[in-house]
C-alpha cells in the first residue's frame, strides 16, 4: 500500500499505539494492527515488531573517508607539467617527473613550493591517471578505417603476432597508414605512413600524397635513409596498400623480412598503433588534408617531430614476455 504519512507522523502513531497494542487482547490487537498498517503502509510483520518494540534499529554508520592528500595546487602543477610533456601517459611521465620538473624550473616556466614538490614526486601512475582523467578523455574522436583487404598475396606473406619479434635487435619495423580524410573517405586525401622499430621504439612518420601501394613503397624507400640502422623486417596489416606484388617483390629483393598481422587483431601491431595516436593524431588531428602544398607542410612537421620524439621523449619497454602454448 502506498504510504501517505510522513516519517514523523508514522513515528508518533507508533508511539501512541504501541502501549495499547501490548495491553490489548487478541481480537483488539488484530483491529489495531489493521488500522495501523492501513494508515502507514507498513508490511504486517514489520508493523507487529514496531508495536511490540522489537524492531531492529539500524544505526546510520558514518562513512570513513581518507583525508585528501593531493590538493588543487598539486593538481594544477601536475596538469602544467603534463601539458609541457606533450601529454605523456602516466607510466612514462612518473619516472620522468624529477628531470622534467628541474628543466621547467630552470627555464622559469614553473615555480614549486617544497611541499608541492614532495607531493608530485610521491605520486604513483594510478594517482596521475585519476587526477588527469577529466582532461585526458575529453573530446576524444574516432577516425575512419580505410584498410581494404588485400587477399591475393596472403598465403605468400606469413603471419606474425605481437609475441613473435626478437625485441633485442633493431631493424624490425611495424608499419601502418593513417588517413587524413576528415569525415569522408571520398576523393584524394593525404595519408601518413608510420614506421616503428619494435626494439628501440624509434619512429618515422612520412607524409604521403596518395593512399596506395606506390606511395607506400616510395615512403618506405625514403624511410630507409632516415632510420639510424638498416631495416631488417617489415610487419603490416592486411590492407591492399601493403599486401601487393610490388611491395612483396621489393622486400624480397632487399632481403627484408615481410610479415603481416592477423586480421582484426590490432594488438599484433600494438607498437605502431600507439604511435599513430600519440604522434600522428595528437599532432595532426582528424581534419581532412589535400594537395601538394598540404603534403609539403605535413612533411616539414614530421621533420621536426622525428627529432623531438626520438631524442627528447622517454620511452617505455617491456622487461620480459612469456608465451604459453597457443595462448596469445
């Protein structure tokens, strides 16, 4: 039954009827109970316990909260440092904090009281993620997928998973294309060829005027002069811009190991996928770019970014990995 009385009114009615209920005979108790449940809407068993005075009283427990350790001043200082680091992830930012803070203070961009300095140096990666969560995921966009399957040469290009590379030897690269097509994939638009070395995380990005196999081969030839070590292996997705006779013949002639990832398994190319987001999308964005002039400007940007990312940004490497039977 729907309750129409306020809590205070139900409490007063309970007090006024409880003594009379306990002293009444059985038929009178039934009548008092009927009237009480009709007025309050309580369940009959609960109403009996209230009138008898045996209802369990629930004590309102006080929620114990830990004292807030990181104040707004520490959070604002962390945000400034995070932006100065070009939005590093927490696991790369935390080990880099002492050096980065010293550089910012030396150049006059940051002045930290001693208590705030101690708080920043004591932060864990999880704390950094929590304090920056509102900024990191605000307005994130998704891009269009432009990979078109190249099925003709799949049997000639072996599959490599994320667990198969020898991470100790530089020269084995993961490659991917990023389309700068804006909100539509119609017409001609620029693309970025991203090449990431698995062992060293050295990354080269090249601006391509077209999205096709000729542009990819031209970009690969240009990249061979930019890497500080010879290219020994190339791993790509299953797109037709990579899986074609032209690139396969080029890799065989140059003695470059050519492999591909499993279809729809982006984690097989986790190194280059991460660089697509942290370098290409963060610096270039998701807008549409067309034409030779835009391509020259994008190439000039990548000429600066290659120095910044490869020489001045910290990198994080896996200490060890273990593959168990057929588990990936």
